C-alpha cells in the first residue's frame, strides 16, 4: 500500500512516497526560483509545471508502473469544512481555483493530487486550512456583518494532538488542549474533545509572528490604510509578510535573532519576549474557551525548536496546564495517515459539499 503525498508551498513543492510498513520510502523538497514562478500570471497556472517535476521524478524512482493506492494533496482555502479526510471532487477543485477564501499555494494540492490519480485511485485532502469547527460564540467579531473566520494550521495541530494523546495513552477525542503552531504565522487553538472550537486567524489576528502583524490597534491601522502610502493589496502584503519580528528586527531568522541575543542585544531580547508575551496571552484566552479544563498546552511548528522562545512561553502559562513541546511540522505524515485511515476502513472519506 503506497500513498503519494504532495504539499505545495509558495517557494517549493514537497512530495513523498509513504508505505504503512516502512514509513516514507522517499521524500523530496523541490525549490522553485522566483523567476520560475513569475511567468505564471495566476496561481493555478503553476499546476502543469509543478506536476511535471513530480511525475518525472516518480518515473525515475518507480518506472512506468507506480502502483499507488492513493494520492493525497495539501488542502487549501476552500469553503469551511469539518476536520477529516475528503475525497477531491469538481466542486472542491473549482472553489480552490477561484480562491473562495483567498489564494495560497496550498490551493494547488488538490489539483496536483487529482491529476495524478486520474480517477483510477482515490485522491484526498486531509484537515485543510479551512477546517471550521467553531462554536457559535466564537464567530462574533463585534461588528454585525463581519464574522470571525477559522483559517489555521489545522493539519499540523490535529496531527500533533493525536500524537500527544497517543503518548498519554488516550485519544485526541477525549482531551481538551490548547495547541500552538509557531511558524511564519502563529495559530493558537482550543481543541475540545477532537473539535477545534476556536482559533485565531494567523493572517488577521492573534500574536505577531516571524513576518505577520497579528492583531493591531484599530484606529492607527485605519490611519495607515487611509494614509495613501499603501494600496489595499500592498498593505495586506506588508502586514502578512513584512511585519512581526521582521518588521522590528529586519530578519526572519530566529537563529540570527538568538545569536544577537547571545551577543547581548537587548532590543532583540525584548522583541522576542514580546512575541512570547502575546502567544502566552492568547493561550490564556483559549483556556477560558475551555472554561479552564485544559489537559495540556502543546507547542509545535518550526519555532518550537527554540528553547529560549518555548521557555519564555512556558514561564507565563504552565500554571494553566503542563506545557509539552513537539517541534517541527508533521504535515506530510499527517496527510499520509489521514489517507491510510480511510483506506483501512478506520474512517469514512468525507464528501466536500459546502
């Protein structure tokens, strides 16, 4: 039983071949130069280019007979759905192509998986970015007509939640967890017995991160928007790519920031502490969503490799619950295991019917 896993990003395409018995038989991260992608006016136009890179390498690896059991792609910004493993269908492909909740490289995952499967084998997405399991109160923003949206690092958080539960000798569906994905964007979520009932949208609210602003004071933000300095698109790009640690310190490298701190930089130390402070406040907020019944706080994502950052978060939050650290991201494995659960009959494949 071999499962092909595809995870497209803004500057790369990760793919791998997974076997239940042996784990990942092969993994590759294909980097894309900006000039290679710049020739495509629309995101979806990149599909044939990325597809050929994967299939050419598959031919080299497996020959003409691939003998795949399923293909699973990263799930992007489709319409809101419950968590789970979804069969890719025409409606999903259309919604991702037009970008019903925005354009992001993850939107290409379903198209790439579907084209390789060619309706001969199942094609899936697992716990897409658009997982929405909000309770009704979580949707209120404070302004009628503007509803809070659930867009997050659901794939990695749910996978780590399952791993943590297994380590604790129980199931994800029996736990209340506050999960924190620490990456280029930061998601802090309340997971209530297998449902992600609240989470900050990392592009719009919550803590600032490596490159995103998080929640901003409203009136100064309006002043900036009307200053004439930015177009709408330019301001969005700045707030989601040139803010956060990068905006304050001029680098997106946490390793570089920690090096400066070790050399005595008080500014770098203060800004990193401010990030940890905001993450801790969001953890506290999510613990109130769970009414204080928190079985664990879990830090994951690339920045969770930083002992300094994790220690700064822990010292403000471990009074709530034990803080566990699962560094890195497990998206490729999470996609493979989601497809495997369906193939083995442990879960039913869901239909995308928004």
